[in-house]
C-alpha cells in the first residue's frame, strides 16, 4: 500500500465527495484539530492502568466518535446523512452526571495537575475547546452538522469530570487556584462541574 499520493503537494486537499479546498481552510483546521485530539486520547488510553478499565473503554469509544465528527466536518452539507446524532450527546451527558457524583464538591478553580493521567486529560480538555472554537468559526462560513459542536462542548466537560475522578481515585489532592475566593455554589453535587471559563 502506497502511503503518499502527491495530491496535496500544492496545498490542497479533497473533501468527501471530491471537492478540492485549501489545506489551511477553517474546515480542514476543524477536522485536523479533532484528529490531533484523537491522537492525544489514544496516548492517554495507553497510559491508563486496568483500575480505570471502564474509563479506558469509554475513551476508546470516544476515539471512534471523534473520527465520526471529523468525517461529518469533511462532508459538505446535504451530500449524505451525518454520522453524529443527538443520542451521542445524551450518552456523554449521562456519563458526565455519573462521574460528577464521585469527587468532592469544589469551591475554587482547579489548576490542571496531580496524577499524570489527570494532567493529560486537562490537556485533552483544552484541545477540545480549541477544536470547538474552530468549529464555531466554520459554522459561520458553511452549513455543518449542528450536533458536532454540541458534542465537542460536552466532551470538554467530560474530560474535566474524569480528570477530577482520576485524582480522586488515586488519593491525590487537586491543586486549586489560590489567588481568588470561593466562586462556586456547594449546595448541589453537580456544581463539581461548574460552568466556568474552563467549562461553558
């Protein structure tokens, strides 16, 4: 199997369906960033031990979901049915709710850190946010699957949630941002995933 095609030597690439666009277009940047995220998730999975087996299986599933997101973003609207549907958003919201119940409620912003896997999950969260921003920009230029940016928004919350769970299960105290007071309500357990500059 020949890995190189030479079709991209002049700075262009093809979308699904054959349309040619520049490699530095917002559309290519959107699914290219998702590819970057997918590679990072694969690395995170490789660093997790079997005590996080359920989480590892979920992350592997999410790798397939990310591939579907990239496929949808590389498919011109109306060409064929999109792969990512609202059920995916419902599934990840359910998983977020489950993980939000496990660690203690927080009152301050968290500084990414602690266990190495938790730290990597925060990196995944920030790459997800970057992908989401690019996708929002694409949506202003072209019609896209509207479920994809919603899923990406929830996915960053998911990474935040499981990063906290990893530290909690390892008995590692989370590093908090100390240059401010309490900023979250603590009357509801779900405030463990506040809508902040990190999660909105």
